[in-house]
C-alpha cells in the first residue's frame, strides 16, 4: 500500500468516525428532548421501545468506533491492510468495501464457513 492509499484510508476512517460521533450526539439530544412521562401506558411503552432500539443501535456503533480507532492505530504503525490470520495483504477493493477488515477474503470466507458449521 502506498502513501496516497494510506492517506485515503486515514481520511475515510476519520470521516466515518466523525459521522458516528454526530449520530451519538443526535441520539443523546433526541432522548433528552423527547423524554416524556406519558400518562397512557401504551404511549410510554412505545417510547421505551423506541429508546431501547436506539440504544442498541448506538451500542453497535460504539463497538464500531472502537474498531475504527484500532484500525486507525494499525494504519499509523504500518500494520494496516495485512490479514491477521495468514499475513497476506488484504486487497484494496476489500478494504474499500470494509475499511476495518482484519482478514483477507479467503480467511474471512473460511471463518464464516466454520461459523455456520458450528452454529456460533
């Protein structure tokens, strides 16, 4: 991977991280602004269900943020773009599709097959 490609992925990761952080801020403001104590139990349950779904989504995004930060660190130290399983270079097209990929397409395919076979 050349310097221009590393810079491209650094910008891509930073933009993705910024977008997720903005979503987190929006969620906090939305939950603060819309939190109401509805007298009707159905309205209250609907609101709690909506908040629960939003919090689960934000939890997944929080985990993704950690993965983005780890990927950015690997990019800085020159370990980005290499498969953690076999050591082969991960293709640029794969990294474009999934910038946080840590496995080459072959190892990821094998990993998914094992997952399906064991049901985990």
